[in-house]
């Protein structure tokens, strides 16, 4: 298994590095990456079909979140450049028609274990569900019981998971909010409003809001360890992915 650390020098380079994780898997190796992307607002494929898409991009840019488009996932997600973590595990597959649910299950299990080991975060508060009108709504999300709400059953989404499958490789990836709940909720509210998509800013959660003082680097290391598991990894800088792409293109 190959583990890539760090982020590319620009948003574009960083996104290119992530795209090449699938190439590693196509070559027969598993690959893991857990990192803090540049500050940005990543729109999904469904967003691009909305009448308010151009306005939503402008809103994101005005808020200081450069707009980009992503291939994995359905709707917009925000990265603050400091406390929002992205994670991905790519692996070779033999049959693209099988294994999707199992990959989702394994990644969610790993995420739960990583978060449950954080200081002052009660595992009982972690829920495999999401509140209504959450960011990038989907069936594979992790939320926490929101103590700040008057409703004892209220949830705040802290992580979402998506997947991309090719003929010979698959990548399961996600986003995790460690901190920065308020500014993330604010920009997402403006963007979803411009898109005309229902959104509840109270549905945005974070590990910090759930009571854990863990720093992003601590969370990143814990999650990486769970995604690697008991395999012996080969650790490389993310630049190795970019260098490989340059070699292939020369």
C-alpha cells in the first residue's frame, strides 16, 4: 500500500494528485491519502445543472472560497484550507459491478474508529445518518448528536462519503469537518441559496463542536492509520503523484 502525504502547491495541482490515486490502483496497488485541501468550494455534478450555478460560483468567490468542480459526490462542499480534511482510499478491483456497498462500509467503519479515539468525543454520539437539508446530502454520512440544539435528537453532519468506480479500480473518498463550523455553514448557506437547493445551516457540524479539542494534524494521522490498517505502507510525498504524471506525459 502506498500512502501519500501533503498537498499540492495549488488547487489545480492538488486536485490532479488526487485524480492520480486511481492510476495507482489501476496499476495494482492500493493507495491512501488523508490531507487538508486548499480553501475552496467544490461543486458537484448535480450543481452544474442548476439555473443558479453561475451565481453560486460568484457567491463562493466573493466569500473567499475559489469555486472548482469535482467528479466525486453530488452537491457542493466547502474546505476552509485549515481544518477541513479530505480522505481517499483507492484500490484495484476485478468486477466493477460488485463491492460498492462493502467499500462504503469499510470506509465508514474506519472513520468511526478514528473519531472514536479522539479525546473527549463520545462514540455514542456518532450516528450513521444525517440531518435534513444537509450539505451534499447522501446515504453515506456521519453525524454527531448536536448538543447545541434544543432538540435532543438533532444531528449535525461532520462527514460525507462518496465513491467513484472504473472498470479496474475504485476510489472511496470523503470530507471531514474538524473545526470551522460557522464560516463553513455561512458560505454553504449562501451557495445553496443561489442554487435554489434546500439547506439548513444548523445541519453543519464539526469535531470541535462535538466537544473534541483535537487538532487537524492529530485527526489526519488517526484517520490515515485506520485507512491503512494492518498493512505496511510505503509513505511518499504527494509530489510523487505529480512527478509520475509528468513522466507519463513526457
